[in-house]
C-alpha cells in the first residue's frame, strides 16, 4: 500500500508529492534531508527510529557523524517551532534515536480531511477559536442481524 500524499499534524501539513511542509497554509523552509527525516519519523510513529536506520536511509553508503544528525534534527525542530526541552512532536531517545510523538493523520482519512478543513477555515476567520470545540468522530452504526 502506498503512503498517503499528505500527513496532517497539529497546524502542519506535510505534502509528500510536492515535498512541502505547510504551517497554517504557509510554506516552511525544510531542506531535503530534514524533509526525508520528518517523513521517516512520521511513517514510523510512534516508534523510535534508530540513528543507524536514519543514517542508512538519508546517507546510504556514506559515513555521517552524530553532530551532522544533531544539526539536522535541530533544523527540523526549528521548522516545527519545537523546543527540545519540551517536545510536542519530536522526542529524543537518548543514545538510540528519535521518534515522532505527536498526533498525526494520513491524508485520505476522515480525520485528516476534517482537521485540514477546520484549520483553513480558522485561518480565513470563518470560525472563531472561542466557538470551536473538538468532538469525537461519529462511529459507523452496525446493523442488526
């Protein structure tokens, strides 16, 4: 099964096809390796992705030091406005690797479509933040047999 084209998390949307990260509809700068790292972490959420696996995926057959990986994670955190001392989205598993720890929904799911639609309506001021409440998605009814 192919990966979804978009992943919605918080106020962000990762567009795999266009290789863009949007926050509240505005493009956020993300270098190619940082984009690959975010995509990898999202695809493996909530599991920790080891440093070795990250290196193998992003820099195959090339030696990369820990400092290079730390710099890349810092770039990603900056794009996500993430504070490493109070992670909302990216968690460090010290000595092991990194994990995406936030809620995320793949495009094509009802939750992702609803989240993205509400986000853009909020941005266009069609909804006020004071009146918006999150309600659980309705569950499909089961028929009696």
